[in-house]
C-alpha cells in the first residue's frame, strides 16, 4: 500500500548529506512507480519559488525559471536558469539533482552573488530528475521538515522536476533562457524579464530595476 502524504511529512532527515526521502516522494506523490509512469507534468508537487519567512538569509527568494507547473523538459543545450532575490549579505547557492533511480549527481555550489539571474548548464537527463536549489544559510532558521526536499535545508528550497521528454509549453521557456544565455555578462530589465516567466509578482520595492546575468563556467 502506498504511504500517504501525511506519512511523507513525518519523515525527517538530519545533517548535510543527501536524504533519500525523494524515493518515496517520487513513487507516491509523482506516480513514477515501477508499476507504470503516469503524467508527471500534472502530478509533480513542486514549487519553482523557494524561500522562508524568517531571517535575512532564509527569507531570500530563489526561483527556478521553469514553467509554472515546476516541470521542465530539459532542452538539448542543457541550460537552466535560477533567479536570485536581493539581499544585503549574499551567501553561496547549493544546486542538487536527484534522478528517479540511482545516486544523486554531485552537488554544485555557486559563489555568493547579489540579486541576479544565474544561467548554468547540466548534462542531459535520461529519467525524471528532481532539481533542488537553496542558499547556504547555516543554522539561521533551524532544520526543515519539508516533505519535498531530499537535502536537509533551513528553509523551503525551490524544487522542480526535469524530464528527458519535451512538451510544447517548454518552448517559451527555452527561448527566454536562450536570450539570457546571450546576455551573459550584461544586465536585463527586471520587470520585463520576470514577466516572461510569469514571475512579475515577486518584485517588491527592494528589487533593482535591472538584473545581472551570471554565467559561471
């Protein structure tokens, strides 16, 4: 019998190592079980916008620039983009990828950066892969009991699902990220750019009028 969502919430992992709560999450919440693959685009319980409500670091916004379903068919380029919200004291960003089966990929740590858009490239995925991003806030907000997170964090991370298959809804995101890739090393208008991804509502008085596009090697 499949465990309930309440049972999933009761699972808690401590420490900085990878916690394999995602195995149960994928098979139960996503419907990606050995008994047959259902449509992950309609069932994935992710959230492309992460961040908590307490503390300067843990309340900083981090958002995956993906469709509003939080599910994205990885393009041939392998390009992904993350929105980094404004803060007075930036800290490094942790990026983690966990395939449906097998070991997680090596984590990626991006150096501290101000508000901006991070564009980076990953290797192709051959199976549904959960992508998780969060700032390294230390113990500022304590440990999270977030059932979506497979890495212990101090606040809710941004969580999305990457698929090897493509959907028409991915095309607009592809074009927008392609434009950001071509803007590496420059800045783009905040409101117009975030509107393209349906994220204009995250802009507040503390946001700059333009965002640098950061493209680490």
